[in-house]
């Protein structure tokens, strides 16, 4: 590959000193001449990689939290980065940050949608365990109503006709709420129906 200025780019020049600084502070760094920049005298990697000029800008979310960085270096003695280059890179970084945040929001929306589908399926399965009709027993009128505190829960009732004509009424209230309680309720349903 070729770097700017026609210099062969044999390795990616990244200074972890600069990366850590930008990630920590959220501030952009412009160094027109690395060799004369006192901020990076301790960074031997930049000199070893032949870096002459460098820009590093943060990718920040809406809360000013760091998502990452963009670092661009020049090995050419003829080209050094200036404030105009930094302004352009900061603009690109803002656009990249928005794209990253939008991608994350989209991914979260897809996960929520999948979770809602699973939850709706679990609700329908749970409702399938409850009786569809009330028993008809002379002299009695049965009434029932079910509504989970959450979309699924551990409450359970059933009317089970016994072989001798009697009727068993089962009621269960599993401690807890949500999916774990619903799973325990499903097990209770199976146990009472198979006894």
C-alpha cells in the first residue's frame, strides 16, 4: 500500500501514547512535526515508524464518552498536517460517531423486537396452559380471570375432571415473576395433569 506522499506504508503507525491521551481526555491532537513536539518525546514508536506529522481525534457519543479514535499519520517530510486538516478530520469523526451510535441503536431495536416476539410467544404458551372453558357442575357457577403482573408469570389454575366424575380445582401462585416463574408454572401444569 502507499501512504500519502508516495511513501511505502509497510506497517500501520499507531502511537499508544497518543491513543491513550485522546481516549482519556476526549481532546484532538495535532502534531505538525513529531520530532519537535515535546509532548511525544517519550514515544519511541513514532520515531521508529518514521512518522513526521500526525492527527488523532476522538469518536465521542452523545454523553461525550469515548467510542474510539481516528489517527492519521504522515511519513512524508513534504506534507505536514495543519488546522484545516484537523477540522476536516474532526468533522469526519463526528459523522463516524453518529453512524456508530445509529448502528448501536438499530441493533438494540432489533434485539428488543426479537425479545418482544419471544415474550409474546411465551405469553401465548402460558395462556395455553390455562383452561379454555369453565366446568359445568349442577348447582355451581365458576368464574375465573387471569392477568399476569408482568407479561408472563407464575400464577396457575385449572379444572381437572376426575375419572369418578368429581372435579379437582388446582390453584398455584409461584413465588416470583417473569420467565422463571412461568417455567415453574408450566412444570406444575404438567405434574397436575399427569397425576
